[in-house]
C-alpha cells in the first residue's frame, strides 16, 4: 500500500516531517532519498514538496489512520485505510520474444478509481501505465481497460521483464494508492522453428518434451499472444480432420501433422501441455503458407541468428581441422626424414664397421653373396685380383 501527501503548507520548505501511523508517530529526518523503519518506507521530496509512504507488505493489522504534518502549528493531512479485500498473488510465465498479457481483475467498488500497473524496483514500484494516461501504450507496453479488468500487454517479451508486478487503484484525489493483485512474472527462453510451405502441401512437425511432461495432456494452440492463443487440438481431442497429433511417450515426442495447408494456416503455433488449468509451452512454430519461396527477414529473424552462429561454428571447425592436418603432415615429414637419415647412417656406418660381425652370424647359412672388394689398385693390372667373400642373411 502506498500513500502520497502534498505539503499542506507548500509555501515553505521543511527538513523534517512527522508521520502519523496507526500505532505510533515517526519523525523523518532524511530528505530526497528513501528511509526505512520496519515495514514502513518513506520518501520526503523537498523539490516537489510531497511525502510518500509505503507499507510493505500491507495486511489487516495495518488498518488505521495515516498522515503527516509539517510542524506543530500546521494542519495535519490524514487518511483512514481499511483493507476491504485480500491482495491476490499470482505466478505467471512468459517466453522471450513472444507477446504476453498481465490481467488485473477488480471489483465494482473500484470502478470509478484510476487503475495502474507498476513493477517493483527496490523500495519503489515504478509505474508503467495508468488508466488516466494520455496514451494507452508506451514502447513495448499496452494497457487495455474494461468494466471488470485492465490488462497490460508486453511485446516482445525480454528477459529483463521478469520480476514482480502490481495491479492497483489510486484514490480520486491522488492521496494514496493500493495494490489489489501481485504478479510474479518468470521469463523463459523457448525454441522457435520457422517453416515455409506452399498451399496444398502437408506439414509434419515434431515437438520433443521432458520426462516430467509424460503424464500430461499435450496440446497445441495458435496465436501470437501466448495467453490468448486458440486451441487447435490435443492428444485427447483432434479438432479437425486435417489436423493430427500423436504422443510417443517412449521417445517423449509429439508428432503434429497438418494436411492440405492453406494460407489461413499461417501464424504462430505453441506446442505444450495442460497443467493446473494453464498451459506450459515447450516449442514455438512460426508457419508461413504462401506461394513465395523466401522467408521474410522481419518474421523469421531467428534464422539469421542461427545461420550466422552455424557459419561461425563451421569455420572454426574447418580451421581446427586444417591445423591438425598441417601438424600431422609436418610430423610425418619429420619422421620420414629422420627415418631416411637413420637408414643411410645404418648403411654407411653399421655395415662398414661391423662387417665381420655380420659375416660371423651368417656363416651358419649356406646362402652366400659374392661382392668383390677393391683396395690399393696397382698401376699395372695383376693377373689375379684379390677378393673377399661376404655373406648376408636374407630376411
């Protein structure tokens, strides 16, 4: 619960204020920054001349009179707060790059009051939009308002949108505002598959799920907004003859098949499971049925990211493989060079200096090889040249 008071004596400036609480009075000494006392948070703005009080969390024990005064002689500003309804707490899941809606229901007692949606930011709740805003949208946020609820749509959702949101009402004179529901928003990544088909073709799509989904009814719905997508079918009810959905619980895979596609089948499909009157989505399919053979970049932007990432990975793998091949070839060349040198060394050294040893080893074998050996060739050719017999063992 939050209350704001303007100075009742705005012609002056005060460094200290006294805040009236249901059970006590507290003096605020800090200015232009948040001050905390138990569950009470104060912000004394000396430039705009107002005091903001937050009670966090607020419950029935906090009912009572709140106010403040500037000095002993000034008029007090007071308001009586009574909790009429309990604040609801909801958990909601959104998926990155998708569109989602935060729904805020309220009772008829708040029909004439200004509604707002804010997001918690440390001690404060930063306002996003109100039903009195001059525009019903700002950036990625859009506010819609009916006689029974007001909703905030976010598109596209980012991971930074995760957090705590409050739906609330503002008193007509702006003296206080109170939360009527609290939403804990979780943002998850989801795998998106783009598909392009021409009219008349069939589409077969596979959706892999975890073992924790095995006993749940699988479903698929169509629509850009995950919270407002229309059911197309489930594993227990195929809503069209052209549509078939099968669940293979052994492989944890859903098979979705659509026959004889038409242009009207284009759109965003969500594959998931039903749990506790809500849907948990696993994959997202972006289908375009057209005679065109190209994918629009703005619709299937994830393909670009995928291709760039894939190209970088392939280049790195090719570069690594090239380095390995060069390295191995270099080692083989060094090995061959070293082997050749070793053989030559073996032939020139080992045979020359251990010829007698080889001869002694192979004398047991009967096979001999006659190699003439010339030494100190005379100028006059003799009648009979001396020679030696060297025997080698054949292997």
